[in-house]
């Protein structure tokens, strides 16, 4: 974090990191394994694990539909809001 360019890039991904933390917490709260979530979503285990780990890259970012299916599989509802940008 000492490198200013790294910090800017890291901070730009803050919302994504929080989302993936929320996914993991929701699955754990539901007491489900990756395999159980994948089965409920109608997919395989590796994509579920990758999604919780951060998706890997922009090419593999989960779609709204995938996030909604994940949320439903762990007993939640996906809710997206727009929030104003706060300038520092």
C-alpha cells in the first residue's frame, strides 16, 4: 500500500471486494458449501468458488443474473443501489 499507484488501483476495487466478502458471508450464514450453492444454481463448483474469490478478471466478472441466482441459492435477494460519489 506504500505505492501510491497501487493504492489508487486497490481503492478503485473496494466495492467489488466488499461484494465478494458479502457473498462469502451469505453462503457461510446459510451453512452451505460451494458444491451445494453450485447445485442450487445449476452450475459447477469452480465458478462459485471463483466468484467468491473475486472473479479473477473483468472478463470473468459475474453477471447480474449470476449474482441474483447466487443470492437466491443462499437464501438472499440481490439488491443494487446507486449511491452518489463523495469527493474527498
